[in-house]
C-alpha cells in the first residue's frame, strides 16, 4: 500500500508542477532557463497562489531533514553575524522560511533545482510570508546554488531581479548570502554544527564540528562568495580538532 501511495503522490507532484509551469510560461512569457523575460514581462503579470509551508513540503517532496538543518544553521548565522549584516530582527523569520524552501525544486529537476525552485515559489510562495517579501523567497532559491561573482550580480540586474526596488534587491542578496552559508554547512548531510566563534577586527573565524566537518568547512568557504561581495568582514571556516 505504501509503494502504491508514493507512486500516486509522485505522479501528482509531477502533474501539479508541469501544469503550473505551463501556466506561468503562458501568462508571463517567462524563460524557465534563466528567469529573464522576453518582452517587457513583469513578475506581477500573473496571480500567485500561496501555499502553507507544510503543503509545500508535502506537494514538492522537500527533504525535510536537510531543510531543517539549513534553517537551524541560517538562524544561528543570523544571530552571530547580526552586527555585520544589519538585518532587522523581524527578518529572522524570513531567513528561516527562505532556508526551509531553498531546495523545493530538487525533486523536479535536481541539476537545475535552483531554477525549478524559483519557478515553483513564483507560483506558490509560502503563505506565511507577506506578499511584498515573496520575491526574497523565490530569488533566494534561485541564488543558493551556483558560484556568485561580480559578473553574475551584474547579469542578475538584467533579469527581473533588477526591476525590483533597490532595497528589496539588497534584502534578497543578504538573505541569500546567509542561506548559501547555511546550506553549505549541511553539504555532507552529517549534522555538522557551528562551534567556537572568534571575532577579529575585520574577520570572524568559525570552527565546524561533526563527522562531516572537513567536507562542510571546505564547502562553506566556497559558498561564502556572495557574503564577501556584500561585506568587508571576512568569514573563515575550519574543522574543529578531533577530541
């Protein structure tokens, strides 16, 4: 019975996503490959249908353990780095939700799950997030995966991202920077955690604890690229000595 149910559920997920994808492309003329528009497209050209977080987890098969770990990491980083990123305390919940759904596209298209995730969240943003902040959620999903440099940011300005108000763009990049770090900390899926934190004048050093610390410390160093484009404070991550 369980196998039959899973097959039905997976079929539902695929049909549900494909229908919405066609709907979005028809209504907005959206390019699925890069999130750009073909002819004056605005992301407000079609109506979104918000879903509760729990429904998003169920319908799109989000890996719950990874999502929970990334959300936990993101909140810890938010608190530790608050004096640097300057986000208001009420943005803490936004960071948590963005972390929970960052991999929502993985079950549909793992290789391009950042693109699939943006498309899904554009159509079905979490109902727990105010409408004005929906773009932060779906653009964070888009931005969480690949390497980011100045050239990538400039290219982003030519997409719908660049049409958003400047303050919303900056908020999105700050949230995405935290989620990228938090995601990398769980890259090994071996429950790595932040350990000792040492504050310097222009740097903050973290020790990473856990069986996957070596793997995750290396990964998080790479995924700190967006953070270092936004802030002068350098972050360093090293595996903690084994006890």
